[in-house]
């Protein structure tokens, strides 16, 4: 599986295009829909679905346009299923002065295994940054898309409604840090890293 990252939208959220042969999954289309569409067209691939690590405004800015353009389904954790319709919940009104809204997800995520086309992966519920934050774990490829939970030498903010530092700490220590050190982490913002590097070097949550 090949992963292509694009830093998009007002806060530079990472949108990831996960590719297996000619099929792709789009993760967190945070903005610049034209750039996403252009990349997909250049690669001559077929989008199967949109996966959301969570529903804050900076991760869903291009969702409505991408969803309609390709007529594909959206997957989001059940605890945030109402956030796509409410600018107060996804915080778009507060941070941008604009209402970012779209219809609810076609599928609500729960923790467990998920299969979409040729993609097989695990959904980890990793709350703390937001109530419905999830991480997408690909065991065979040793890759994890962590959203705004774990960053390169950083962690997600917990000062927004629904944030909880204790939950975030537990999500990282009890779930993400149980993955092999060799797993590559693709975060919601910033450069990629590895589980081993973060366990040793993350100044917020590390393992001696």
C-alpha cells in the first residue's frame, strides 16, 4: 500500500490518499478539493470512500465537494456522526467565521476490523483530542494514520469541547504505543514518524 500525503486547508491538515493498485481511500480531505481531484486524476485511480479520523473543521473542508464529485461514502465514528451537520460542533464557525456543513456520514465507525475493496485495516477508537477520534491501523504494512492524536514529538490539543488529556494519554499509551516500534505514523499535521521514536522522544508522552 502506498500513502501520499498532502498538507491542505487553513491549518495545513494532512490529507492522505491510500492506494492499492488502482483503488484509493481518501483520509481527511481538509481543504483544496481541486488539488485532491487533480492528484487522483494524475494517478489514474478510483476513490472508494472517504475516511475521517475526526470531524473538526480543518479535516473536513473539502469533504462535501469530494464526496459529491466521486459519489462515494463517508466513514466517521458514531460519537461525531452529528458534527458534519453542525458548524458549532465541528468548530468551523468559531475558527473561520464560516459554516462548514454537509450531510451525515453514510457509515459510522466502531472499533474493530474494516474491509473496503482491497483494503483491510483496524479501527482504533483513540479519543482525547475529540470524542470520536480514531486511528486507522494497517498491520501488514505496519502503518497507522493517527489523526490529531499523536504527532511527531507532539500530541493533539485537548482544550476544545470534548477534549480530555487523560483520555488522550490513555489512547496513546494503551493503544498506539502497543503497536510495534517499526510502525510508521502518519499524523493529522506535520511530518511522519514512528511508534518507536515517539515512545522514546515524545516530550509529552514517552515510555522509558
